[in-house]
């Protein structure tokens, strides 16, 4: 399967210097004197140009991109339709603030998201700047609409870096360490993690355990919302066992609890459907979105039931830059491209290629196979690395595999509570040949240890 998109840059891996090259090294020295060390980067090369599945660095090296800027450049980093929409809007105005002088682009994006998101009820959409900001606002909406305070999140969750979203996030390092105290009334429950938990593929029982803990530790009538990533992102691309999400959603519905699906990373065709919650026909009350929404421009959204969204008083939601007109123009173009290029179907195709290739790698390694599990959906696939013959996490192997792949010109990201996951998020417009080449290199990287 190929896309109908034509590429501006050659879709070929090509290394002309050692990595990093001299110009990237020089920029790294400038960065050290200007940028806090706390802001890290996965790859020590500096981008000069990007297109399709290729990133060209300042030294002229062409690297294969398996990260999409963390699931952002779904339609490509310089999709022509998005670039044209951005330029056209910027030619007229870049900002007025929707809360001062509104504009059609904001309304059009809201209409589009109301139509695309699950649920046939009346909806409203508010636009914001980042995934964390969307999550914060979803929690605000749920608390005000229900008159309750408690928020339930889950083990391995990642929801952002602001104070409230750090409280919702499970992993301490590097996201929470010594940044507290955190926002109160946040409660953490066990997540369905089939590879590791005792319930395995019994998602209903795993959900019932979490619900029992909620009832005992908080009580349903004190819970404003349950927030969950339908496929966890930073936590390790964990796909809960079948039945886990529907059982939680049903409990929320029965108890007047707002069910929030955090689709910041998994949304917008990434998993082979517009939204990951659709794989089990789960209809959230509120859905948070960002990353892939606008082809690389900063934009986020909360879409949900009209009665919940409209419960908030005038002025209770908003922000100076939320729904910026240039970002809205980019979003409308990107969403059209997702439909025109059938990127949901493309994601399924990519997932099949990745799974087949890496399964062959695992089988070829026999007793020394460090791949504990290949999981995910569509273009959101995890490779969990373990000590062969066990489920003991091997973070060092994940780190060394990513480093080996980088040395050969392939950018692959790591993640997971235990740091032992290789996460694959290629642009959904990546060329098949380029993807297969990257996976061959990644297979060698995993085998190298």
C-alpha cells in the first residue's frame, strides 16, 4: 500500500558524516550555553529539513523518522496542504484572540471535531494549546459539572507536565521528581497490563478490581471523573485487555462519573481508527486531543457532551492563544488530508508491516530473543524488551538498541515505566520501502543487545 502523496525530499537514508556531524556538534555547544540541561533530546542531531519519513540534519545526513515528533507529524512534517493553509492564514492575520475578536477557523475546527469524535449526542469543543492544557480543562469541566472533586487516574499513565497533570501522571522520573506538592484529590488505580498483570487478557476482572478499589477508597459519589488513555503512551504503549475500557465506562455512566478519554497521543488515525477508544466502541463523555491534530502546529482540544461543556460559566474556559487562527487552518487541512489519504487504513497497513517484521526478528533470535511482547494498534507499536526467557525489564537493551539504530540513521524512541520499550510512531505517510529498511536496522539493533 502506498500513499498518493508526492515527496519533496528523496525518501532515502543517507549518512554523509558521523553522527552527530560537525554542525550538529557546534549547535550542541551553543545549546549548552543557552538552553537548560533539563530539556533533553532523543537524537543529538539538529534538523534542517523534513519530509515524509525523512529528517535531514544540518550536516546533510538523511535519517529515517520512526517518532513523528512523538506522534505529531502524522500527515508529514511539511505536508503541502498544511503548509499552504498555514501560509494563506498567516498572510491575513496570525492572532486576534478568540476571546476578543473571534474568527471562523476556530468554529470550523470545533464543528469538525464534534462530527469526528465518538457519540451521536450533541457536542461542544473548546480549543487550547497543548495536551496537558486540554487535560487540565477536561478535569475543570468534570469537577464543575458534577460538583465533585475526586479524579481517578491509572498506573503507568502519562497526562502532562503541569502541576495537575503531573499529579495524574504515574512515573516519577523524570516528570515529577521534586516538583511537588501536587494537586490534591487525585487517586491512582491499577491498569490492565496484559503482559504483566495477574488478570492477563481478562479485562473485565481487571476493571472490576479497579472499581472495587474506587468504591472502597473514594466512593463513587465523590468521583468527578475517570481519566484514561485508551492506549497508554509514555507508560509503554499498553493496550488494556478487552473489556477493561467498556467496563470502566459503564461504571462511570451508572454512577454519574465523567469518563475522559485522553487521546492526545493515540488519536487522529494513529491506531487505525480516528480514535483509539473506538476499537471497543467506547464513547467517552469528554475526549482530550492534541499532537496529530494540526500537522505540527500547536493546538489541542476538549470535545464532549454539550451538557457538560455548557455547564461552565462564561469566561471559565479559554486562553490567549487557544485555537490560534494559523493552528486552526493547519488543523482543517490536516484533518482533510487524513481522510483523503485514508491514513486510518494506512496506519493498519503500517502496523501489519511492523508486527510481521519484528515477529520474524524475535523468532530468528530463538532462546536469546529479548522481545517479550510486540503490541499496539496501527502505527502505534511497542516492542517490550526483557531478559530472554523472563519478563524482567531490560532498559539497558532498549537504550542501546535505540543508540545503535541512531548510529545507522534511524530515529527510534524509548518509553515505559521501566524504560524498556521501543516505541514506533512513524509518520503515516512514510514510504513502505523506507519503513522496511528502518525495521531491518531496528531488528539488527535489538539483536546486537
